[in-house]
C-alpha cells in the first residue's frame, strides 16, 4: 500500500509540474491584459530546443536554459505582432501554436526516439531513503521544487510589490495606467516574454525530465490545459497549485487505467483529462460574479498610445 501511494504521489508531482510552470507564466501574461493562446506552441518549441541543446552538450541543465530561451523567443514574436503591430491576440496565439507544432516537428525529426540527458533527481543522504516522504519530498528533480518557488515568487510580486500593482493596473485599465505615465506596451511585453519563458521551461521539463526523449507533439495538449488552469484559478496564484495537481492526478490515472488493462476504450481514457477540463470550465463559468471580480478587465484588448 505504501509503495503504491508513494508511486502515485511521485507520478502526480511529475505530471503536474509542467502544467504548474506553464500556467504560472500565463497567469502573469493575462494579469497584464494579454491573452496568449500559444502556450502549447511555446511548450513544444521549449521541449525541442531544450532536448537538442541537452543532447549536443550532454547537459540537462543547459537544455533547461535553452528551453526557457526558446519559449521566450517565440513569446517575443507574439508580443511584437500583438503589442507593436496590434494584430488580433486570439488569431496570433492560435498561429503561434500552429507554428510551434510545425517547427518542433521539423527541428526534432532527426531526434525522434533518441534518449537524451536526464535532469537528475536530488538525493539527500538519510532523507531521500525515508519511506514515502523520502521520494516525495526529498527525491524530486530541481524543477519540481522550482515550480513552487516560482509560483510563490509570482504571488509575492503580484500582491506585495509596487511592480505587481502596476502590472495588475495595466491589465485592469490600460488607459488609466498610460494616463499616469506607465508604459503599457513595455510592461505587457515583459509579462508576455515571462509567460513564454515559463511555457518553454515547462516544455523543457517534458523532454528532459518527465520523458527524457523527443517525440512529436509530446506535450499532448498540456498547453491548453494550462490555459484552462488560469481560468480555473480565477487568476489567483494560490489556486493554480490545486488545479495543476488535480489535472495531474487525472492524467496519471488515465495512464494507470490503460496500464492495468481496464476494459475501456483507450481513446476514451486518453480523452478523460480534456473532458474533465471542459466540465470544470463549464462549472466555473456559471459563477459569473467571481469571474468578473478577478478577471483583468482589459484581457485581450489591444492598446495604442494616443488612440
């Protein structure tokens, strides 16, 4: 029983980490008033650039850095299109996902099935060997712990700092923020690039820790779930943890059910996490008061100084 429980918790933590990383970045982006639907594409670019960099340098750490920059670079392109050229954010985000999927497939074609470097798990003598608590609390890789540190830092920044107040003000009323002298475009650009960096980091985790190899479209829709998590959390950082681990549990259980041979069509089991996503969003959307209270008022709206 202890072995099964330990295996379950460890597997859920691994499945939830990329969701939490990507959703944290998208939360910051959306709190600034920018809606970037290209999370899936940025995760795929991060996954392939991280894997290729890690493969050629034989260093998972350098792969993680490359994945972060890969996602940030794609987000910067999106920011130029939507914040400077004032393209439609929804259309640009969808195009970003399509581009990311195509680019990752092309760049990773020669690496399919090849095993790459693995991000090592921490091993603390005496603690990592403890029953249950050893593997779950003291035997994870650095990005599992890093996802909590980053989320805590984002929560502190948004709620306790002047910079976070400014960013939220830009998301709630870009005209008022501009009127008192803040650069709306610059702030949104930084928030968008940060969101892309986190999506790239999440993709790098997929190819360097979760499944240390490259496979086409290996994120399998996790970027869309990360987008849904932001709505699930009603744009509050603390709720992202519960949402990420809820969906991580569902994703692991769907794989476990297939593994033990439960007589349910595999296609139905694979679709379970996304069915749950739709159901949860449908339930949350009924609470319009909470959504209006927390959703940035200028989410998805373009801003042009002097317009």
